[in-house]
């Protein structure tokens, strides 16, 4: 709480010190206003930086010929699912027939009345693994039920390569519960045998009543029969995965791996949209009127001019292909009078379908014996890096300069505030002494006046 100087003694306004301090703070208010404008500019630079980063993100997603491309599979049937890895697969046409599915070695026991209560006895389950090694599982008294045996086997499934399931066969019999043993892998190379169950002192005799050997899947590719160990086939056609769902001997299906023209067009649409986000921001900032305050916006800012100039140069630069130079305008990407890009996706897809390789070279460059030439997307990446690179990028430099300006204003404000605080203390001390002096003078004056009213003391004594 500040010291109040009233008119009782000095006759000065009560808030004389505060009035003086407020007057001294007027320059600080001006500096705060200037700082707010610079901060607004800095916020706009940050907004522009995010837009350029968004553009670069789209660039990086489509930078290489493999990352830009997309593949799709046409054809197939309900008994197979076919996918293509765009980084490996190549376009092609194929014919496929699924003769039989791959299967696992498995076995099933006879039935018991209750999976949790029927005591099957203690002893051993023996199996011969695919590598010829015999494995034995001891069944103790505590686990002498179907549920207990399944628990023992599944606890060692990683070591055994085998799992167990207790099922109800749905027969409606008095003994519907059975144990199914299955190896983890399919194919001839994963064939195992389940020789016997040796159990004693059980309520029932538990035996293996059925066994199915493992086998490879059989397919015909382009008319030739091939055996594969799994129903997930990955090595028949490079980069193509075929999931076999059901065998249909005698039914041949056709499928084709092709370039997904529409998906690539969608990617370029997204890239153009991100470039336009930057160009629209620049246009909005440069749209000035007599009411525009360029001290708090980026209108006419050299950084905006630099960005727009570099983007224009990138867009209009011709790209060398194996069939000669080509511009992105030839692909349906054109610069409009309004300052934005327009993308004709139908034209792009038409040109791409007619000559995929050449369009890919325009966008991502050419790999040759002497290295790689740059495509449109490569040039865009270089432009974005010139803007975002630490510590010399145009946006980085501009942001740093504005921050430095703000820091300088903050230091000026702090210095001015310290001077005002010191002056305030001095003024408080001076006015306090003034009040004290005036109070003393008035006290002495009051005493003299009182003596005058009392008259001559000698006369009063006489």
C-alpha cells in the first residue's frame, strides 16, 4: 500500500506520487503496445511455419518412386484374399487354382462325461516332433482331467509347438468332451505323430481315436502345380501375399496387379492442397487496404516474398525425363491468376495411365548410372528445407529476429520500470519529509497564536 499525501498538511493531492508514476509509465505502455504487435507477427510466422511443415510432411510421404506409387489387385475370388506390397510387387496378370489347403498335424481323443471332473488317470502323453525328437508330458494327479491336461500342454506350447483344446463334439452323447491336440505349423515339414497316451487309475480309458497328418497346400499358378507349406503364401509372386481360404479344385481364378492410378491422384491432390495452404496464407497477409496495420501483420514482409518466389520457381521449373523435359502443368497442375495451384485430377490420371513411368519421373526424378536427377517433389523438398532448416532457414531466421526484438523490448521495459520504481521511492521519501516539515511549522504557528490570545502575563499578575 502506497503512502497517501493529503491536503491536511501540504495542500497537495493525495495521489500526487501515483500521478507522477503513471505519467512516467506512459513510455512503457507504448513499448508494451509495440511488443504486442511484434508478438502478433511472431505468431503469424509460427502459423506459416506449421503450414510449410505440413507441406513438407506430404512431400516426405511421397518423395520416392516407391512411396508415391500405389498398387491394387483386380479380380480374385471368395476362396482367396490377395494383397500386393507396393515396395516389392510389379504389375502383372496371373491365374490361380487352389487344389488343397495346408493343414496341421492333429489328433483327437475319445470322449468323457465331464471335462473338469472325470478322472482320466496319471501318466504320460508322448508325441514325436517334426524334427524326430520325442517329447513327453507328465500328467499328475492334480491335472488328471481334460482341462488339466490342456492346461499342462498350453503352458509349454512355445517349447512343444503344440496346443490343446477341450471341445464338446455336439453329438449329444453321455461322453461329449474330447481333447484336441494340434501342432502350431502347417505343411509337410511340420508333421508330427502322437503315438499314445499312457494313463493309469482313471475312471475311463482315454485314447487317441483319430489323427490327421500335416500336409502342404497345393495350388496351380498359371497352370503349374506347386506345393506350399502354409495357407498364407508369400513367395510365389514377389511382393504378393495370397491367403488361401478354401480349396476349389477345377476352378481357376484370374487376378491382376496394377498401378492404382486413382490413389496416386489422391496423393497429389493432398500435396497440392498443402502447397495452396501456404499460398493462401501469403495472399491473405498481402491483401492490404488503407486500414491495414502492417506493423502487426506480415503484409509486404520480405519473408513472404521469398517463400512465394521460391514456390513459383519450383512450380515452373521443367523436369528432365527419359523422353525429354516436361512441366507439372503438363500433368494437370497449373498456377492460377489468383495465386493458387489448380489440380485437374482427371487429366493427371489420364496422363499417368498413358505413361506411368514418365509421370513418375516428373514427380520423383530419375535414377541413373551417374546418380539421381531431381523431380518436382525433390525440388519442393529443397524449397521447404531452405525455409525450415536450422539455423539459416528463412522462416527460422525471421522467427528468431522477431523473438530478439521482443526480448529487446522486454529489457527496455524492465530498465524503465526499475528507474520508475527508484523514482517512486525517492518521491515518497521527499513528500514524507515535506509533510513532516509542514506539520512542524503548523504546530509552531498554532503555539504562537495561542500565546497571543492569552495576553501579557506580567499585566495579568499585577
